[in-house]
């Protein structure tokens, strides 16, 4: 059975758990602490030199890191990935958007505002306006798309939605007001209503 090296609170790890649950892929979870440096120890770095989770470890010893790559691998030949070239390109378009324009601000604001010691946050308070400005810009892009479409790629629920849902649904933890984005709010409800949906804090 594959082992998911993960942190429960991480949106990137949650994306993998959500997709695996909806695809019926069994996983064994191995938890790492947020502030204990366990992903920087030699035994973990031997598995992933980048020192980050999620990391999916297979029975044959192969390791796959980066949430987007793991989602792509798990969803191959499944209902979570469009079968046509254009639909797959749309999936990648939104997954790249999530990693470059969304996650660096929405996830980062959540981490520092909700999970970091105040003395560490104090060193970065000057960055909060930038996090919020650029995070809200990303939410605005999503709002524009979702005002015209129910889903992000291929005309149906896919890993593009899972990738964006991971940190959007808990963006309030980082000080974002999602009521300002009604189409995003409606989409969040659609994602949460999908079969075999599992919450971020749910036990595996």
C-alpha cells in the first residue's frame, strides 16, 4: 500500500488525500510535525531531498513528490482527469495557476497567520498586505471564471478543482473574506457535495 508522508493541516497534502479517497486508492499515512524539523532530517531527505511533504512512497521504493504531480499520477485514466487533450491542458493551466498565483499568497498567509508563533509572524507582518493583495487577485480570477462555469476544466469536476479547493476552502484562516466572491463560494459547496468528499481535518 502506498505511504503518504504528510502533515494533516497542509492543503497540499489534503489534495492528495481527497483525490485518493474519491478514487478509492488506499493509503497509509505517515504524519510529520509542522515545527519539529522532521522533514529536514537525513532519513526524510534521503526520500525527498527537497525536504517537503506531500511525498508518496510506493511499495517498490519509488517516490513521487509535489502535490500536482501526485494528483496527475493518481487521476490517470479516471473520472478526475479529462480524456481529451484540450481538457487536460485546461487542468494543467489551472494547476499551474494554483501553484504560481494562488498558493504562494493564500497558503502562505494561512500558514503564518494561523499556525506560526507570534514572534515569527512579527518578522513578516510587513508582508501581509502583499499576501492579501495578490491572494485576492487570484480569488478574483477564480470568481471571473466561476461566474461562467461550474468547474475549472473539461466541463466537470477534476483534479483542477481539487488543486484549487485545497487552500481556497480554508482561505479565511489567512484573513481572506470569501463572501466577496459568491461564485467561488458556490463552487466550494459543489466540491464539498461530490461523492466521497472528505474534510481537511477528517481522520483517514
